[in-house]
C-alpha cells in the first residue's frame, strides 16, 4: 500500500502543471482593475486620461480598451508559446523514436531503450524524455511513462503514437519494428504538412 502511494506521488511529481488557469486568473484580475479605473473615470471620481481634456466617456472607452488588451495579451502570448513548444516537441519526436528503435535492435527492452535514448539531445523534447527516464528508473512501467508523456503534451499526433507503441508492447510484438514504422510515418506526415503550409502561404 505504501509502495503504491509512493509511486503515485512520484507520478504526480512529474506531471506537468497546466498554467492556463493561473494565466486566466491573473488576466481577469488585471482586467477588473483597469475596468474599475474606467468606471471611476466615467462617473467623474477620477480624471486619468491619456490625452489631456478627454471627456469622461472617452476616458471610459480608453481604459476599457486597455483592460481588454491586458486580458487578451498575456493569455494570447501564453497560448502561442505553448503551441510553439508542442510543435517543437512533435518535430523532434520521430528522431527520438528512431533512436529508441535502434536501441531495441541491440536487445534492449522498451524501458531500457528509453533510458539509454534519454542521454540524446532533442531540443524541447529533451526535458520530457528525462522525465520519462526518471519515472522508469523509479519503477514506473515504460507504457505508463509514455501515457503520462501523452497526457502532458496532449496532441492528437502524440496520443496516436503512444497508443500504437503501448498496444504493440502489451501484445508482445517487436517494438523496434513498430517504432521504426511510426517514426517514418510521423516524419512523412510532418513533411506533407509543411509542404501544404508552404503551398497555402504562397
């Protein structure tokens, strides 16, 4: 019982915290503060204007606009940064899968192959691989570590790849061949998507 609780605590430790709610809360707090200033300007309690001599209604509109931008701006940058990181992780995923497959061909099981491959450099994907390797070294099964990785990234591509690998591992098949196939297919899909994006932008 104690061992299971320890394992659950370790798994929770390596789950990536989602900061969306925190960013939203901060954005709403800033919005309320600026909107309060806007209302005070409208009723004439204060006279805070960007341009001297603005009437109350113009001051209200100005501060309301600032309030809206203060809410939308940080959240937009946060979402953009998050999406950019996910794209960089997805871009390096085929390289990681290929290295795990190569390690598997030397007779290593999936867990050992992931731990060995964690010493490589995969850009934004590297911290996630280090987390998986740490979980495995603590006794978490490789399939569970992959599922947790899928939950942290939460993209259709990663979920599909992890699902294929987990099913192959549970079925007892040659995981190295499956990893090679998945790596190749993912790379091809990324190249096709990039070509489509370039064609559309042109």
